[in-house]
């Protein structure tokens, strides 16, 4: 079982393994509810966007841990200079 500490601002850090398991990313909104066991955090379902993301936003997170995004941007800059 993982533990965390409440900051002076009331913030808590969700351990990395749990963030990855439940795909919690920056900006994910969580519902806080009480139960007989204590507090329960549940991610809110996002409304599906009718627009598809385009451009660099599509790549966000896809190349984590690689230089693929840097290489893509460098190639884009080279082509823009032509």
C-alpha cells in the first residue's frame, strides 16, 4: 500500500505507479467522495471532443523517453528554412 502526505495547501501526490495504472495525467479532474472506508478519488469522464487534435498536440506523450519529438521539430525547422 502506498502512502502520501497532505501539503499545507491541501494537495496530495498520487504515487507514480497508480497514476500510470489509472492513466492520470496533468489536468485530470478527480471527484472526491466519502465512503464508510474514507475518501474515494474517481476520475471524471471527459466529454468526447468532436474535433480531432492535430499538429504537435497529437504527438504529446507519444514519444516519451525518446528524442522523436526533438527530431521531428528539428526536421520541421530545417524544412521551414528552405
